[in-house]
C-alpha cells in the first residue's frame, strides 16, 4: 500500500564548517558538512537556561531517523502498525513537516514487515528540489521535496544490488555531485540522482551501518564507507576501492586531512587513528577510548568528543586526536548522542535530557540541562537497558530538534 497525501586542529575535513559561518540549514545526516558541527553567530547556550521553551511536539512513529531541516521544511521517517480489519499493516513513512509549527505538510507511506527495534534508522537528505530516503529493508526513494511526489524508486535487495544487514539498512544516503552514495554491498552503491540508474555497484554482499563520508585527496573525490569488517575508501566516480582497513563499527569515520579517526570499535578495539599517505593506511595509535556503539564522534580543536563504554553505560569522553589520550570522561547514563554548535556540545542522553556543555579538553563543564523528552513508564520499561533516545539532534536557525525511538519529535527554542 502506498499513500501520498498532504496534511585549532590543522588537519580538517574539507568543507568543515569554520568559525564565522552562519549556516542555518541542517539538510543532511550530521549537518552541513556531515561532521555534526555547525556555527551560528550570536547563538549562546545561555539562551536555553531555565525552563524548557518548546515550540512544538509531534509524533512520527517508531524509528531512529534524525531530522533534516531547510527553511520551514523538516523531513524525517517513522514506522507504524495499523489495523486493517483483522490484518495488521506495518508501514514506514517519510514525513515533511513545518519546521516552525510541526504541522504535517505531506507524507508518503509504504508497506514493510513488523520489526524488532522497529522503524527506519536512515535520515533523508535534501539536494535542491529533491529529497532522498532509504528504508530499513532496502527501499531507496527520490521525492519532489515540495510535494512528496515520487520521482523514482529502487529496491536494493529485490534488485540484488546488496544483501540486507542484520539490523537492516541504517546508513543515510549521501549526495555527491550527480551521484547518490549508499552504504550497500561490500563497498557501496552509487545511483544517478535524477534517474535512479545504477552508476556503479560493489559486490552484492552485506554492507555496514555507517554513512559514507566524502573527502578529497590528490584532486580525487573519495568516500570512506564502513563495511562489514572493514573501512573501504572508494573513488566516488567509479567505485574503485583505493584501500581497505580491518575495522568493525557502526559509527561514521572522521577524515582529518591525511588521517582518519575510527571510533565505535566496541570494548575490544575502541578507537584508532590511521595515517593514510602512501599505498596503505598505517596505524598511529589505537586504544579502548571512544568505544561506544553507533554514535559518531565530533572533532573540534584537535580533540574528539564521543562515547566510550563503562559497564552497561556509555560515557561521554574527550580524547586528544594526535595521541589518543583521554582528557576526561563523564557518565551521563545509558546511551546518548551529540552535535556541536559553535564551541558547545549539545548532548541528548538516553533518558531524554538535553545537556549543553563546553567543548573543552580541560574538563567537563555542564552549562544547562533540560528534560526535552518525557519518556513514559511503559516506554522506559520497553527494553530499558537501551533506553529511548539514540538519535542525533539537529540544529537550524537557533533551534534544536530532538527525537526519541518512540517517535516524539520536539523543537526547542532559545529564549528571546
């Protein structure tokens, strides 16, 4: 069933948002440069001190899809199971909402199957007048972003372009020129953005969960794609693998000049820094820090901020990129996600608190803490060991957008 209806670090990722930029869009996974960082002149953490100021709340159904925002349009995905007579109908839904009011502008729904840890985990990406979304079972759809009309649609599994990962397709699509890059197959798949035709495809195996990270090296556009058991760096134009490095993680790699920071390797591997000059990458260091699961690290001023492991909890950590040295660690409870605005970390913990803290390697300094998501007792009891907030927040025009696993989306405004 298909429904469309209206209702100081010297080595930096090319395109990284720098001081003085006043980006107001968050039109892709992890923001303007896919680094979970942005800046806005005059934006201050103190504007959020005191009682929470909520512009709107709505519910889009289960899932881990973050939001993308451009102007007054917000896009995300969700999952619902509805009854149709005696039959239960499971659907994934792509939403377009008003970023200022939360009002539904359009939605597009398609049938799926009932799922463990239900709902889409991929975040839609905007490219001019078009929106691209990836479903948990391999659906890839191009929409007219204004109207929700489908321009083209492919299915990665049904068309034998890739095998489905255990957790489904969770990586967000990435637009690079006229190509849509997907973490599918052994080392990625690229589709033509306007027609959906396959530009290139790797072996149709099981891919990984991280989103592709695009960068430039020696005049070539490359993409780091975290696959099953290895990070593969491919040439964007052709899909040709430039090099691979053994690594298992669900977090996006961070490309820092001629180095690559790998995080989320679990208790056994933690994190590592690779020097990538030459024919094969060479490890600079590896240690147990930043071992957290699927949360990608934020790099600012030569330090990485992300999550490590401490028992069942995932602790927020600051690590010096050059050496891997742990600068500080703070237990914020189970799970969490983060972005950075200017020099402030915006952290969502597993219990629904929005925490603003200084991005400083000297010490953890919390500036304010607000309860953004009110998790109900039944929700808290639902697989309580994993809590309910896994999804990265988003930032646009001074506002912070928070989403939980149960589908609540909240727009938090600064005080005037």
